[in-house]
C-alpha cells in the first residue's frame, strides 16, 4: 500500500515593508502634528497626553481636545520631523498601553 505524499514545507509568507528615505532637508522641515478624534478615548486621557507628551498648557490642551472632538481633528503642535515623529510614537505607545485607539499623524507644514 502506497501512502499519499504530504507537503511538509513551511508555508510561504510575505510581509509588506515600506521603506521611506527622508532627505536632510525633509528632516529639518517643520511638520504639523494632527490629532484625530475617536469615540473611545476619554477626554481626560487626551488632555493628559497633550500635556505630558506634547508639553501643551492646560488651556491649549483643552482647546485642542475640544476642536478634535467637534471637527474630527486638530493641529497640536509644529516641530521638526524627528521630534514630531518621536512624540507621536510616544503618544501612540501610551494610548495603546492604556487600551485606547488615540491617533496622531504628521503633515508637512506649508
């Protein structure tokens, strides 16, 4: 009796990786940090992140949070790319650690 052959090779998987190369000029250029509203993250937590990660005053943090809440997004701060990226990374990390989907993104300053 002949047994059927079984393919035991590991499955082929692919991972999409996008590498972005930025020039020195792009890294020095100012970028706007934008916060996006969501229906899950508590307002108090948003203000805490704006105070602790982005160094906003309490009045500015509250104004940014309310603008994002009412308009869907708001400008947080404008910084050089690397600093803006690092702060967004820390904000996302703190939000995920607390279980919230709070999101920020960067856009070049015009």
